[in-house]
């Protein structure tokens, strides 16, 4: 039985199962499940399309319903008269979709992939560090490596046993995290990091409107020549557009610097032509269940057992599944997998989702993130565009104000010379300060050495006196010594006495009070013809001011 599509405001909605139920049964089902759904839809400002019809709708409601779904003509359909093919066609053409705000946010979201951190040890919930503690330690670890560019993690949650899900929304941080080493231990517990093994769609670009006459190998060669980090270059296949005279090529960029440079390009040269280069926009994400593979809900709210996404056979524990029959769609029952774009229900779902998102954005209930345009700043000099003057007739003007430019050039040269002279003076001043400090240090060292010499001389005189006393005591205690020996001893005693007298009269006395100020440096120069040292001391005072003025 064929079906006729209509936008009649009073036509009934045929349910997904393809059977027309009585009005009482419809009202009963709606009364048990639809009030909460209707309240959420009204709160979020999404498409208004109730399940039951108890009153005539207005024209505005009909327009809203038309944007989110469609129905068939109000004709009496007997379920027993429909064959399987017509029933599936009725299902495919009559699905009326309703989307929550969460579904639409999920559809337009383009978040970066997350990292998974696995603890190698079998830890209990009490032994496992808290997610906030792990996030703090990781933020501290990476901020020490990339200070201050790292903006921190925006997600850290526990998923599964001893497994954490960590994410960031910054593209620079994502590239750095992919290409860097993570800590091997957290709080003395061994961890293993699982990084995403694919490139997100937000790093992809599209070269548009490339003629079919250009071979694919040539296009790939020019793309790789322009962007060295371009990978996954492929042609975009459009549905039911096999006879297009132009092609679009998609590729991803794995280098963050080339990614931002590509955003600024806007066009790409292939051969001798320029083609439009735009960021890749992924399609809206559908909300579907990975248990029953039906659209409209997630696996958390599904009560059915997990089934194969191809043949829809239920999995058995401990048994490796192998598809026995042909593929089967969970939406329409045809021989294709459940999310295939060939399915009319999936096509209808995508169309309704697109209209619902557009309507929500128009009403301000949903905001879609757009790519940030990078404006190139134009820098012009003052002389690039001189003012146009209109002098009286007969007055010959110059094309450029050469005198002013020449004067400006001379001033700049003088300023440069003054700056060079200033730098030279600063260097000279620094050298003088260094020399002054060096002379002060050397003078202090010389004073210390003189003090040591003076102390040693005093010790030597004291030792000489003690030796004289000892020798004299020994001589007095030995009266039987020979006179010759006594004379020799007396002679040596005189030598010691003369040596002690000489050291006591010619010792070096250092007056430290003369050299107390760091602003003056005293240098003692002794010149004498006496072999034993003279007392003719001359001092030479050198001030830092004298050195600077010299």
C-alpha cells in the first residue's frame, strides 16, 4: 500500500510500530509517561509536538510541528491489510522525533577526546586517590613543564574500576598532552595512560570545489607540499551526488602551529589555481542506544540485553558472537545495519534533528560554537600614504616630502649615535666600578699579609729572647766549660741580641686607621738602600674621583 505525505494539521501521527492504536490507549500511554517529557520540552524551548491530540492546534503550533516531523493523511488504515514492505515504509516515513535539550547539545558538541588513566594495582575504593587530588597533581606536573601555557584539565572523573577519565578543552594543551610523557606514579601508585589513537574532527580541513579533471594523486601531493603534517587525506563522498563536476577533499593536521597557520590561509594553491580551504564541520551526532541500537535514548536508560549492532542477536556470556544471518536494522527491520544512512528512519531523524537545532538556536535556547576568525592586522607606516594637498596653480609640488624625510632620517642617525655613546659610557662606568672594587680587594689582601708578617716578626723576637735565656742558664750551670767554647757561645749570643734589637727597631707598623674609607685607596711604597730595611715610607693616595676625571 502506498503512502501519501501531507502537512495537514489534523492528520494523526502513526507510531513507530506502524499500528494505529485507539484514542483511549493513546491517552492512557500519554498520561503515564508524557507529562514529564512535555515539561522538559517546554522548559528548554524545543519543538512542541505532543503525543496525543485533544484539541485543535494553532497555525504556529503546526509550523513548529512541521519543522520537527511530519505525518500522513488522515486515512483509515487496517493493520491486517498492510504487507511487511508497506508496514516498514509506513514506519520509515511516519516517525515523529522529539529532542530534549541534552540531545541537541550532544548533537552539536565537538569536545576533544579524553585520556584514560589506569592504576596498575588492584586498589580498593579507600586506597584509590580522589579525582580532585589526581587532577591537582597532574595540573602541577604539567604546569611545571609548560609554565604558563598550560590551562589545566577540565574533566577528571572515575569510570570503571581503578580507571579515571581526564579531559581538556584547549587545543594547545591537547597537542602537548598527546606528544609528551605523563607521570608514571601518582602517590606512589603505578599508573598507565591511554591516549586517543585518532585525530579529532576539529583539526580537519576541507579543500573545496576541486575539478574532477585534477587527479587525486596531484591533489594529495599539493596538500602535503603546503602542509607537511597533513594526514588522512580522502575524498568526501556525498549521498546521491555521484555526478558532481567538482570534488571536496578532507585532511587532518597533526601540528598545532600548522593548524593555526592553515586557519589563516583560507585558500590553497593546487597547480595554478586557488581553491577554498575551510575547517571541516562534522555532522550532528545522533542519540542512540548501544544495547538495542535504537534511536532516541542511551544505554543507561535501556532495559534490554546487549545485542549485536549488525544482526541484532543478543550476546551470551562467555560465548564469542558471530553473525549468522544478514544485517538487520533496529529502526525499520531492513537488511542494513541500524545506523546506516540508507535507512529512511535515520534520514528522517537527521532532518528533524537539523530543524530542531536550527529552531532552538533561533529561539536562543541553544548556542552553537562558531570558529574564531583570525583577523590579520595591517601595519602601515606614516609615509606609505601621504596626505594629498591641492596647492594653487603654477606651484610645483614634489611627489614625496623629501626634505621632511631627510630631516627625520638625520635625526634618527643622531639619535642612534647618542644611544651608542650612552652605551659606551655605561660600559666605561661599569669597568671603573669593577676596577675600584678590584683595587679595594687587593689592598685589603696586602694589609692582611702585612699583619701576618708583623705577627711573625714579633714571634721571632720572642723566640730569640727565650733562646738567649736558655743558653745563658745552661752556661751558668756549667762552670767547667772551656774558655774557647764560652767565647764562641758569647759571640753567638751577641748575634742573637743584635738580631732581636734589629727586628724590634725596624718592625713594620701598619696604621689601619689610614685605610678605612672605601672611597680612598692607600698604596705604600718603600724605597731604601739599607739592606736591613729602612724607615723611609712614602704613601700614595689614589681616589676614585681622580680616576673617573682622568
